[in-house]
């Protein structure tokens, strides 16, 4: 053995040791930092929203001071300072937040002054007017002041360009007048004008700032940052994986060199001559290897362990030496596992694989283990070397990835893929054990509206609460999954069909009643409900896919039954689905076959009992189906998009009929026509209406278009643009079925509507149903306070008429006066009314 | 559907207010101070009153922010070391933790960053932190106290932190007006209540609101009239926030001061130009509010302002 070789060996061992150690340290992924950063960014997002909300509350006068706003800004600023600026996306987020905070500061300063002047001016104008009248000095001044008062009122109601101009002109006129005046109260007037001017200037600036706040890209940038974090994190996971591979190779090399050194050591020992340096070297490598190493004799009695062994297992060298490595056994592998392992060692001299061991403190951990048998030159087993890595860190990562793949991160429930897997397994098991399984397909009613009206963040919050509530409704043996969006699935297994049919409805009931509580979402409150479909294995379907499909179908059945209920799947449903398909097919042809007809239901003045308007209603007489209920076919027309063409036909037919009536019978007659959500989503709607008005020469104000509450009112939606275009044409817009949807104040203010139509539901049972009485009264009062006119539908009794009159609702529609009638009958009604007597004032 | 409608009605009505016995007013009561560590606060108190925090041991923080003078010094502008005249009126140290930013021009965003200002200012205490540390290290009394109060002992950061702890303890709750807000109707007289009504009616409340009755926003001095042109002799300190941002829009913009304990801190404004509250309110009426006021109304508003004097350590200030 020459010295050079020995030196090379020494060098090689040290090099691999260094390599292995450095690779090991690089292979550790910093989970904590990833979680911390994500948490921080989420907090920032939350706080920015808080600040915007605080600003909004101040602007709306809901908060009387700026303390909340100030505090929100302060917290946001502190969070903002914690951002790690080595990432460019973070720098941008920080800048966006700083801008937001600065704008909030400006809003406070401007709002204080604006608010003060707006509070002061109306009263001051009144006082001055009184004084002018008393002194009777300057009637022109009084008139101009009155003009200013009116313009302030208009400006206050709607600060649009024309009203701002009007207000400004009124100020200018008075200012000019003031210059020519030398009369008292000159000083008071000039102060008043200063305040008025200030209102205009500050309103503009505030409007701009509010616009900035509303459009602040915080949420977008937060999304960018989180996406970047996630991809960095994924990249470092991948990198760590590669480095780990390198690490294994390096350690393997290290092990080989240790083995070689040990063999040489043994040879040297057998020669009863020691090369002391080589021995020390091997000992150093052994001791400092980052992997745990156990050296045992041929009977597997431990001779020596290294530092890494003690660190991982918790057993010191003294604890271990003399014992069998089975002290580490966790019991998680059975004896066959060990038998196979030893058989392989015996045969190939080597075994490697993953297994679970137990630390001295009882904790179980995963390790990657290699066992090498050492043989003497005569090929007799002399020693074992076991080398292992603690995989707990890596396992945690894998578990996290497993979690992401199988669980919904928002609600922690099983996701669609895990649920489907589990269901398949349950069904296999169910076939074997003759179990019954029920799927409860839960879909939240009107969740979309919550998302649209309160934002996705609030929607997510609601989903988390709903998920928790559903979990509390089921038993430990049942499982809950989030199937996607606002859909959840509960799986119930029972040994018999009878038990299942008994228990599934109990659980469904429980879920329905739990979900109909009030949900607090930040400052908002919401009520929701759910529709549940129940399908049973094996009665309803034999496979996982078909069972799911049946449950889904049953859920839709529940929706049709008015939501907030549960339905079992049954064969009757299949029949229903077939009818639906048939109706859709026939409906496509109904127009060209002249099967559709417009009926007219009078809208009348309850006091004078005179027809003021007709609502155009679509009817369908089918040669085979007979009279198809409108609720049924209109829903199908909506879903299939057929409503767009049919709706236009109704519009055209009804408007032309109105023009005839106006010419022949009553020139002040109005017509109300329903416009579907789908129609409002088409670009050309307003153009079509415009051309129809031009062709028929109908004055636009006689056309009233009824829209429902479930239209989209997002700022950039086509729907909202259409409503404003229609409004600009001079057409009247009204809100149909009011009270059944999700309207709130902001929503109503945003729409250019002029009339609310109280849904028939709230009119029914008046005056006996005190709830309905209260609600109808509230709607009427609210409509008046917002400047809307109001009409009640479903008026069927004299008592209801009397109630409406007493509460200030003067327009009605319903069977009491007349049901919807065909054109000829409607013409007769009008003729009776107006041919003999001239129209009276409304 | 009934549920939906009640949701609708809920959102139409104002947001529900938590059950509390407080009156719903733009001003809210000052909370009681929360003290995390008595040692740190007491250490801060010593430092606050220690002249070694200035060049040649001439001044302490308390020289300009005396707890006996409403947390200020009663001067038009404060005096610094070697008799230097300062540039601006000393604001009260009481309730300063409620301010959204510190200094008249709001250049410090926390008490911790505020401390550096006067200490390093050549016209005020004119000393470096290293200089202060060197002096305190010679005093074993301080070294021991710091050891007790802070794990890391005497250091520049801990000196600042102790001063801030002390400043944060300087809240003045239980003013007569706060008692009124807490629904003790007899806490203030009818005339004082009338003063508060006028305070709101004239619009003072627009800026002076919240727990500190101000101190939470910036405002331009001279919205309705040019105060500085009328007063004349414009100094750099008059430019306010412009000195920090150099943005034209920030000229003459100041932090709206808190009116807590205002009766004790004459003279008023950043320039100390108003000798008493009546004069200060009158200037506000003309230059900020653009209102014509009567002497009687101003007198009543001043009566109200006097009810804002609170208690420190359970004793009236």
C-alpha cells in the first residue's frame, strides 16, 4: 500500500464528506418562511380591504370620526414595512399600499372640509333667504339664491357634469351680483359662495380619490405576489429534490470509501499491524458523517454508532452498544418485511429502502436505510453496516403536497378527486358487504349573488363557515367533501337500505336548518339556503359516476321545487328530464309555427280603477302539450338562450299593439315588457329598442322594461351599460319581483330604475300575514324615499287593495281587476274604459 | 324570502352598532393607559426628566413638555440649549400616542422615530445618542435599572424604548366630557353642553373628532381665508408639511392638533399666536370655518373645551 494511494483515499473521503454535508444543508426547504410570507401578504390584502371599508364608511357617514380609518392605515403601513423587498413584486405591492395610505390621508383632509360645508350651506342659504325676505331689499338676489338652493339640491342628489355646471353657473351669477351690491348682508353672501365653490372643488377631488381607492390594484398585486411565492416555493422544492439525489450519491460514495477503509483497517488489524493514521481517518469520517451509521457484528450486536445516529434516534453510544438495532423498531413494519430484508442482505450483501423507526422519546420517524453486509476474504459474514437518513422533513413536504392534491385548501375538506376515489372504494366495499350508501349533493342557493355583491373574499369566508357547519351536522362515520364552487357532498353509509332512508333525510334536514342561520361576514350579514339532492346506492345507480349524476339531478329537482329543500332521486325525475328536452326542441320551432302569443294584464290605478298600462305576458299553446305553463317554458328558454329571440318578438309585438291602442283608444296608455337577464347581456339590445321606437314612432316614456333582481351589476358589465343606454333613450326601467332577490341599497342606487314592483308573494295573505304586511310596508316606504314609484302585483282581494291605498301604493295588477287576456279581450277592456268617457287625470 | 327581505332592510339601515352605553358622538372617550412593564415606564419617566439628555446637561424632555403645564411649556416657541429660540410651539406630550403622526408637520410616523428629533436638533437638545449613552453608562444607578427593565441592559435602543413606554402611559382619561360620553348626564353643565352643540354646529367637529378630538388627520391652515398673509412675516415653520414633501399642495398643511387638555396649553397654534382659547376659536371661525360667530357662542365653545381636561394618575391635570 503506497502512501500516495492512501493520501488519495483520505482526500476522497474528506471531499465526499464535505460534499454530502453541503448538499444536505442545501436540500432543506424553508417551509416556515414560505408560510410566513404568504400569511403576511394575505394580512396585507385583508388590511387594505379594511382601510377601503373604513374610507367607505366615513364617506357614507356611517362613521362619525376618522379614528378607524387612521388605525387601519397605521396597521397596513406596519405590515407593509415587513415585506421582503428583494422580490420586485413585493416592492410594487409596497408602493401600491403606500399610495393607498397617502390617498386615505388626503381623503380625510378633503372630506372634513367638504362635509362641513355641505352641512353648513343649506341651512345658511335658508337663513339668508329669510333675512332677505324680511328686509325685502333685493328680490333678484332672493331669486338667484333660490336658484342656487335648487342647484345644490340637484348636485347633492346626483353630482354629474350637468348638475355641477348648473351649480357652478348659479354660484357665478350670484358672485357677479354680489360684486354689484353694496347692501348687507354682503359678507355673509360671499362666505356662502366660498363654501359653495369649495363644495364643487372638493367634491371633484374626492370623487377622483374614491375612484382611485376603488380601482386600487392591491388585490391584483397580492395575487401576483402569491403566485410568484408559490412558483418560487415549487422551484425550490424541485431544486431540493435534485440536490437530495446528489446527496444520496455523495453519501453512497462516502459509504463506499468508509467500507473500503474499514476493510483495509480489518486487513491491517489481521496483520496485527495498524496504520494508525488510516484508522483515525476512518473514525473521523464515521463520526462526522451526516447520516446515522451503525456498525454491528455478525450477530447484529451493535459495536459502534456515530454522532448522527444519536442525534436522530436519541440513543447515546452507551445506550446502543451491545444492543440489537431492533430497539429502534416502531412496529409499523411486520415480520415479513424484516424477513425479506434479511434474505436480501444474505443474498446480495445489500438492502436499501424506506421504513419507520421509533426514537428514544417514542416518536416515530421515517428513514431511508441501507444495510451492507461486510465479509472477510473467505466470504464469511463479519459485520453489518447500517446507514440511514431521517426523512421526517421530506415526509412533511410530501404530506403537504398530498394534502394539496387531495384536500381543498380553503375549507380543509376532501376535494373532488379524493372524494371520487373514496366513493369508488366505498362502492366496491358496499358491493361486497351489501352496504347502502347515500350521496347528499348540496348546492348553495344564490351563492353567486353573494359573491357578486360582497366580493369573492366574503364568498370564501362564507364557504369556510358553511363547510364547518356541514361538518357539525354529520356523524363521525359520514364524510364531507367540497365538490367545487358552492357544491358540497355528504356521503352516508349504512348497513341496510331502511336505515339509510331513515337517516339521510334527518341529516339533510339538519343541514338545511343549520345553513339558514344568519351568517356574519365581516360587517355584512347574509342569509343563505341550500338545495340537496339525495341518491342511493345501489337502488338509484350502480357506479360512482352514475350515483353522483343522480344526486346532482335530484339536487336540481330540489332547486326547481323552490330551493331550500331536499329531494330524493326517483325515476319520475327521468321522465321530467325527458319532457324538458322535448320542450326545448319544440320551443325552437314555436315562433315560426305561430304557437306563441302575447297576453296582456292590466296595470290599473287602484283609486280610479282605470287601466293605465298593460304588462305583456308570453303564452304558448302547443298542439300536443296543450297550454304549457310559462314558468316551465320560460325557464327553459332562459337556460337555452332562446329567450333572446323570443324576447325581441314579444317586444316588437307588444310595442306595435300599444301604438294601435294609443291611436285608437287611449293615447296615454303604457306598456310593461319583461326583459330577460340573457337579453340584457347582448350588446345590441339598446340599438334594437331604439330602432323599434323609431319605426313605430312610440314616445319612449310609454315603454317600461321590467328587469329582475338577479342581473349583474358589476361596473364593467354589459348589463349595466345596457341599462344606462336604455335609460338614456328615455325608456322607463322597473325592478320586477322586488324583494325575492338580493337587492341592497347600493345595488338600487347603482341602477337607473324608476319603479319597484312588489312581488306577489308579499301581497298574498295581506292583511292576515303580519310579516308580509311589514315587508310590503317597508318596500313602499323605501321606494318612496329613494324616489321610485311602486306597483303591487298579485292583487286578488279588496282587502289587499285597501291595504295598498292606505300605505301609499296606488298602482296594482292582479286577478281582482283582470287576469292576463288575449289582444282582442284587452282591446275590449280598453274600449269599455275609454271610448265613452274622456281620460281623467291620473 | 322573508329572510332575504330582512337582509335587505338590514343593509338599508345603518350598520348595527354593538351594544354599549356610550353616546354615539363623533368624539369618543380616551381609553385607560395599558402598561406592559412598570419598570420600563418608570425608567422612561426618569429619562424624560433627566437633563443629561442634552448638551451640557441644560435641558430635559420635560423642559418643553412639562407634566405640570399640560404636557407643554406655556411659551410661544420653546427654548433650546444655550438659550436658542426654537421655531415652533411645543405640542403637548399628553395623549401623544393617540396622534396619527408626530410633530406639527407629521414628519415622524411613531413616537419612537419622534424621539430623535428634538434630541439631535441643534436648537433644542443638541446631543447624539452616543453622547447620551456615554453619560448614562457612568451612572451605575441607570445601569442597574436598565438591567432590571430590559434583558439587553443599557443601550441606545432601550433608552428610546423606555422613553416611548413612558410617553405611551401619558393618557388622560376621565375628563368631565368623557364622563358625559359614558352617559353620566350630570358630568357637564347645560351651558357646556350647549358649547358642545355649537362646536358641532359651527363645524369645529369636522376636524376635531375621535378619541383625541383631532390628531388623526392633516388640514390646510387657511381654507376660508389667507391666515398667513393676514398675519405676515412668514417663517419656514409656517410652510408645515411642505417642508417634508416639497409638494405645493402641502403648503400650510399641518397635523390637526388634539384638543384634549387644551385649556392648559396656551398659547395656541404652531406659531403660538393665540394667547387664549377665545382668540384661538375666533381665528378658527374666520380662517378654517368661514363662519360669522358671536362672542357668546365662542364663550360657550370655550366652556366646552375646558371640559376636555382629563386626569393623569387618577388626579385632575
